[in-house]
C-alpha cells in the first residue's frame, strides 16, 4: 500500500476489499494531512475515523474545500479493508459525514490542541447542529478563502425547513485572536443565496425558526419569573428551553476549526 499512509489504521496486513478502496489508497498521501480529530472503535480497532486538514488543496483549484474526512473499516476475518474519503469546507460537515458512517458524533467532536477555537456559544451550537444532523442537509456548493476575507461557506438545502429551505453556513476566521465564528443564514432559493454571498448587502438573514425559538424562550422566562414570585424567593424554577444566543452545555471540550493557527 502507499508508504505515505501514516495514520494508524493497521492496514499493512490487509488488502483492499474493492476497487474503490484500492483507488483511494493509491491517491492517498498523508504527508499533506494534519489530523484534527480521530476516533477508533475498540478493542480491535475494526473501524477508524479521522478529520484532517489537507494542505495540498491550497495548491489546487482556488476555493476548494480543505477538510478531509477519512473512514476505514477493517474485516479481520477476511483480512480486507474499505477506505472512504471525502472533502468538506468545514470540520462540522466532515464530522457529520463520518457520523453517517457509524462514528458516534460525540467521539469525533473533540478537537486536538493547536487549532483555532470557536469565538462564541452560537458557533458551538451551529456546529453541533450540523454534526448531529444526519442526512438533513444536502450540500449544494462550498467555497474556502485563505486570503481576505478569511472565510468558508457551505450552501445547503435543509430538508426540515418549512420556510427558507436554502441555508448558508458561513465560517469566518480571526487569525490574530485564534478564533472563528459560524453562522447560519436562510434564503428562499439558490439565486437569492448566491446574490447575498456575492454582495453581502443588508442584514444577516437568520433562519425564521431562530425568531420562533427566541419567542418561546421569552414566554418561558416570563412564566418562570411569575412562578418564582408566587412561590417566594427560595423557590427554584425549572429550566426552560435555551435561547439561540445563550450558552449551550456540551459534553466535550469546545470544537475548533480544522486549520492550524
């Protein structure tokens, strides 16, 4: 197999299970890759999942996605393996791709040290929404820019959206601060979304469900305040739903953009 494959998938004694896996190995050169996060199924490491930054993309087509997702399945009875790879604009969409192939989302969410960190809680929430979305989003197009503006966007169709089903996930990097933000915008159709991406005029078009969720939270807070007043100062009201812009508890360390600082 390719000598450049230095991720620890233990494939030396195994043969590709199909032509696609054989071709993937021939194309694979891990010298251009930096692992961002990985997870291996124990105890026999029959499956391996990796998200990596692919530096070779910066020398190719301008705007191409730079994040690679890698999934390996090892058949220890047949002594074969399957290898799949896929490029994505952001780490969260790469994590989603791996989750669809059997990786527990929470296991691939922990990012290695040395990468940019999310700037706020909304970024964490949007990334988790993508990572755990299953087949909800159909990716239509992406673009990555290393120069000003330092950003990447993913244009997708939301199968669960009753209104404004075309979504843009915009990630912007602040290299000086070592942070980034992720935001979700909503549009009625592809043409409107592309027009906004080109000129960025007008306010940021947040999804309509954001307003619905915030309205529900305001109502819940009013109810809890009324209950607290009637029950006395010592009463502890039950927690209601979180507003989209409030901190969201997460079971793992904050994820980070898959680009070294």
